[in-house]
């Protein structure tokens, strides 16, 4: 162990120079796809749960549905493995290996399977000694793990931060970024770094994070729960200005997975998650069962107008303009001078839909001419408004009214 530690320190001193390795050409808009964690966690008992266990079959079946049900063509191309995919031990050469029972064909096979269908494969690891689920971590093995991923044809790597210490994050994440870069294969780099730093001092340095990672998880893990969606939104609302200033094409905040189509959200709440993730320029990584999903949820996930806001090429994340029970969020989109605006109703005792009247100038719509305002989900024309005029919308309880305003 002493030797390994010495090699580790040497590695740190060799590669911890300033480097803009991130220039991999990926995530110019927020990545879209599917990720197993929220819905399937670390289910490894394939005998009892053959449809739900972390296995090559699960990822292949999801890939098939991404293709056949229109998701791939709407932009959802990443199929991302999360924790608990590997064997509990590395092989005798120290190489990571997939669990032989659950992934009998191996990861390269799975990557080929995705590529043949116009999809991409993502994988998961951890910068510490173990993954959060107790599988082998990449500490002391970053170079060889990066090489394994590249050899297998992996397209995205999410590195978690369990089983490590606070001082390691700003050092180890850049090191892994450098090893990924050196493989020569463009691999989208998803970092959990700020999640682990946000409760610590000094807090995460987002300038550095955006130089190293394509996407980064800022706040707590999402769960299949409306309360947790609101909690994450509240974090982004409070820090909206700083978080928005840091992100740009190639480097985005990650409010975590899309839970639309699961158990925890009503239809209106699902619309809120889609609208706010679009405003935040958050990755759209669904974690749900595409084999068995409500049609209204599928249509929402495939909504072209929402996806267009999420994928806006300017890549400027929005901010919360107004906090509280009746909220307003806004994102600048193209063409220049246009905005997506989300009105939210979080009143507990407000009865039915709540009417909101706002002067456009109060929303920052101060252009010289008029605005053409359309409804955000349907694209339906609402009206032409001068900045001095008042926009009136009705917002459902725990719901959203989304509009797009374009200067004319
Ligand atoms: C590696 O980093 C260099 C320098 O930033 C960049 O030009 C190159 O495209 C990167 N390569 C990959 C595969 O990410
Ligand atoms: C944050 O990171 C940037 C870029 O690496 C660096 O220039 C800056 O000094 C860092 N800020 C702090 C407070 O460490
Ligand atoms: C932005 O970050 C600075 C420095 O970390 C902090 O002082 C400030 O309160 C933050 N502002 C917002 C709006 O979060
Ligand atoms: C306003 O937008 C609608 C919907 O996109 C479009 O059909 C209409 O032509 C636009 N009107 C003007 C005056 O730009």
C-alpha cells in the first residue's frame, strides 16, 4: 500500500498542472438520454427482479425503447450505466470488470450495441477507494480505468465522490479529466464534485469545475418525490445568478435526473420539472421505465418546444426572478432578445388555478418593439405585447405556465 500511495502522490504532482483538457467538443447543449440510478438503484438480484436489476438486459431494453418510441430522434441518445455494474473485485491485473453474471457480454458489447443504434454508452465510477455502492473505486487506478473506458468505446463517464476526503476533490477530478483526455477518445465527463463540496469550506470553485467537467452535480440527489424536486429548485433558485454565470456550451450545471414517468409526480408536477430543467439548461437524463410509461408522460418527454428551450444553442442557463409561493423563472434564448418564462404556483391553500398579472417591463422585457408571446408547451400564439402591457396567465396548483417571448 505504501508503494501505491507513493505512486499516487507522484501522479498528482505530475499531472496537477493547469490544463484546459475539457476541450472535447461534447455537451455543447445539455446532454440528453437515460440513466439508471433513481429508478433502479443498486438492484443486483436478477433472480427475484429480472426486469429491474442492473444488467446488460436492462440497458439494451431501454436502448430499444429509446429507438422505437421516438426518444432517440428527439435527442435522447446517452444510455448511462450508474453504480453497481462492476464485479466486486478488479481482475488480477487491476482492470475493472463488469459483473460476469449480470453483464455476461461485457461493456464493449454494450457500447457496440448502442453505437449500432445511433446511441451512446455512459458508465459510472468513483474517485475514492470504493463507489457509493461499495464497488471498486478509481483511486490509484485512474489512468487504467480511463483506458478501459476508451477501449470499450464508452462515450460518457460519471465520477462520483464517495469514500474520499474533501481536499482530494479539486485535485482528483482534474487528474481523471486529464487521463480521459489522454485516451484520445472524446468522453463526456460528469462530475459529482460540487455536491460533496457544497457543505464544506471553502465551497466548490465553480470556475475550476467548469474548466474540468462537461456537467456537474450541484445539489442533493434527486428522488422520485415532488418535495425533493422543489428542494433542488430552491437550491438553484437561491444560487441562480452565480450558477448561471458559470455554465456555457460544453459546461453545464446538473440538477440531476428527470423523474417524469415514475410514481412521485402528478402530471402538473412533471410539467414543472420539464419546464424548470429547460430553464436551467439541465441535462435531460431520464430515469424511468420506458417499457411501461404513461402516454402523457412520454409525450411530455418528447415535447419538441420544451426540448428546444432546453437545447437552446446560446447555452445560457436561466435564473429565478421571483421566489416564494408564486415564482417566476426566466431564461434568455435565441434569437437574441427572446426569453422563456415560467410562472409557478406553489401555494398550499390557493384553491384552483391562480391568476397572475405582470407588466412585461417588470419581467425584464424592455425591448424597443413588441413581443410575440406563445405558450411554451404547445407553441400556441397568445398575443403581441408591448413592454408596457400586462400579461395575464393562470397557473395550476403545483403547476407551471410557460411562455416564450420573442421580439418582433
Ligand atoms: C484534449 O485536450 C486538448 C487540449 O485542450 C484538446 O484540444 C483535445 O481536443 C482534447 N482531446 C480529447 C479527446 O478530449
Ligand atoms: C478558482 O479556480 C480558478 C480557475 O482554476 C482560479 O483561477 C481561481 O484562483 C480559483 N479561486 C479560488 C478562490 O481558489
Ligand atoms: C455568489 O457567490 C458569491 C461568492 O461566493 C457570494 O458572496 C454571493 O452571495 C453569491 N450570490 C448569489 C446570488 O448566490
Ligand atoms: C408570432 O408567433 C406565432 C407563432 O410562432 C407566428 O405564427 C406568428 O406569425 C408570429 N407573429 C408575428 C407578428 O411575428
